[in-house]
C-alpha cells in the first residue's frame, strides 16, 4: 500500500514537472517562431519557407526547411551560429558568429526549427 502511494505521488510530481517543462518548451518555440518571422531579428523567412510550402519570391532563396525534427539540436544550432563550418560557400549569414543573434535567441530558433516537419 505504501509503495502504491509513493508511486502515485511520484507520477503526480513527474506529471507536474513534465507539464511545466512542456509549457517552457512552447514558450521557447513561440519565441523562436517570432525570431524566424521578424525582419529585424532572424528574418529566416526572407530566404526559407517552412514545412515544405511552395512559394515564389521571399522564402525561395534558401533550402526548404522540412523534416528538421529529425536533426540533432546541436547540428541546427551550429548551422545558425556559423553555417560556413559545414558549407564554406553558404549564402546564409553567420547569425551567432556575427553577433546578430544571442545564444538564447539561437536556441529559441532551434526549438522552433525542431517543430518543422
């Protein structure tokens, strides 16, 4: 009986922790989406479309952003921070290396990118 009580309490506590963690993650995703779409921040939408939508004009210069949920977070972070490490002829700016986005802002963008399928 004591074991069952302990298990119930533990599962309730872990449920609360998970819920607050998910809420924090959603806040980070929303912040990343704002940076992605805001002209004077990341402005990623200027060169990339998300979720494989076909568009002409803005958003058609860079590669389509799709299936990014499968990418490791560190690989996405590195790509935003300094894309030249993996592609020396990339046209994408080094948002982190150039100081245009902070570490926290890049992490928010990565959280948003991880939601793109």
